[in-house]
């Protein structure tokens, strides 16, 4: 995620907002989601991408889908 935003990793927390804090644009968000899908083995739907606002939202989703 740090690569996509250009921020240092220690500047990104679970409560960080993709739009406001990390300032990830839509193309970078797509790249981030594709990387997460590849690394986690979890498919993240377009609807889910549209709903997530924070890093924690994505972490919860991936954990939930990985467990089930």
C-alpha cells in the first residue's frame, strides 16, 4: 500500500482513509486491490471496493473471506 500511495508505511494505520489520508486515486486503488487478491487468494468484488473506505475495512473483508 505504501508503494501505491508514496507514503511511508509508518504513516498508514488501520484507520487511514484511502481517499483522505492515503490519497489513493481510482487507478492506484484498482492496482492495490489486484495485489491484495493475488497475495491473499481472496476475490474482492467491485461492489466491495466501492464500499471500503479505510485500511481496516479491507483487512476485515479479507480476514472474513479467508476464514470462510
